[in-house]
C-alpha cells in the first residue's frame, strides 16, 4: 500500500485539520473574551398565590436555556398554600417559601421527570403573614418581613438547611412613635414591612417599610444569631418603600417606592452601615399614571453590569428601564409592556441577558432579551402559562 496521499486525500486532510484548528481557535477566542462556549440550563421556580378556587396548587418549576432564551412549560414542584415569595440557600440545594403565616424549607430533588421539592418543615413567623424572606450571605439564618404585622423575624437554620427555630420577632412600631408616616391614608397609618435582605458584607440587614416611609437598618450577628436596631434609611414622604437592591459594587442602594412609582438612589457607607438619599426618578410619567385606575410599583432589579436598573409597574403592566451613568445618575430610557397582566414580580438570569416577567392575572411568564449596550428589552415571543405567579427565582 502506498504511503503517499492522493491529491483528493491531501485536500480532504487539509480541510479536516483546518476545520479542527479553526474550531479550537474559536473556542480559545471565546474563552479569552469571556463568552460562554456552551449554553447553560437553569432552574426557574415560580412562587404563586393560591386563592380558594384558584388555578395554582403551589410552587412551580421550569427550565430555561440561556443560549436560546427558551423557557420550558411549568410543572408543579410542590403542593403548598400561599407560597408567594421564594429564596435559595446560598450553598445548599434548599429552597425557602413563605407559607401563609410562616416559612417552609424544601430540599431540591431531581428525578427523571424534572426537579421536585421535598418539604423539610415549617416554622411560624410569630406575627402573621410573610410578605418576603431571604437568607443571609452565609446561609446561617433566614429572615422574613411581615406586611400586616409590621415586623421582621429572624430564624436559625440547621446544618442541613432546614429552619431550626424562630429566634425573635422584631416589631417596627417599637422603634419609632408614631411608626406610620401617615402621608397616604389607609396605607401608612402603621408599619408595613415589605422586603428583607442583607448587605454585601453580611454585617447589616435591611427591611423597607411601606407604612413608615423608611428602611429599617439592623446590625446582623448570624452566629448569635441576633438583630439589633442600627438606624433608618429615610425614604421620600408618601413614597411607600417596598423592595430594594444593592449595586454590584455595594456602593449604592436602589429603593423602589410602591406608592409613588419611583426609584430613590442612596449612597451606601458600608463601614458605618448608613444610607444617604440622593436622586429620585419616576418610573412612569404623571400623564401615564393618570390614565390607569390602579397603579403601583412591585419589584426592582439591578443588572449584573451595574449599568441598568429595572422596576415593574402594576396597572400599567410594564417594566421601566433606567440607565446608570458613571456618576451614578439614573435616567429612564424605556417603558416596556410585559404582554401580561399585573406584574407582581420579575427577575434577570445571572448572565443579565434575559428577563422573565410574571403576570399574576394573566397566568403568564414572558421572556425578554436585554440589549447589553442600552439595557432595553425586546419581547422574544416566548410565553408560558403559570398559574397566578408572583415570584420568579433562578437557580443552577
């Protein structure tokens, strides 16, 4: 047999190795540029409201392809009553859900049919219905905010991630008298805690209170565990603080004002644990608000790049897009319809390329692509049915 290759064989060999090295070069270039080589599939969890005779049975699960932006149909992951807001343990496969007057932990379990949730136990809040919950950065404690009770509750977590015990309920009306700002009648006559979370360094916890027009700041000891009142962040009169998020560098806080439908930017001093109010930017114009009978802001998110902030508008059923300049100033650049009804919640995937908006009244989850340069949203025509969704949570 001849060891020499024919002309056709030489051409084929050169083409093969050329293609092989070309693909290798593309992979190396993608890695150097920080681009993903392969698509990632994420879990998407939907917390829901479960009214009597309603469509929802509890917590739902779907998967999301970060390359194509495709959201799978949602399936029931666990039957539950009023599992409105959800949170993940920072380093264990454990999901937490508000459950009426308490919190419930679930172990995430994968099988041939998808991801399921196995209940690990529940603990009462000690002060009625839970509006929001979050773990600290280490996964040592869980915190919840009670809207009706106007309080923050601290729970100790066990080694396996389950809720070990309720440590203490901290009543907001004990911090200030009178506690309600009284600016907006029927909404601000008493404290109404609406969100809870921790600082990037885990030294402080924060509870925006709609009734007080303040953010309650706590000194957090996750090892004690304990909370100690540290001070307040002062919101705008009648704003109705609802949710807040930190900038990626931890230097700013973006506070969503539910009643005023606006966002207030705070400078955050990490060492002192203080927040100083600066610019407030409306999410909708007065003309647009006047056309809707009911309008209120619901959720706020910060893009991983720190260049954009997003807030949701119920009634107008839209997402407002804000651009952040190098000086930290906000500018409203777009208001995008969610193609659904009553966006109680939305979330961005970890890459910051996609946004999923939950339409509670339309029973929908809609997918938008985010422009990396402008932050603006493009509807991808990807919509899935989810019964009365009010929370969207990504996990790996």
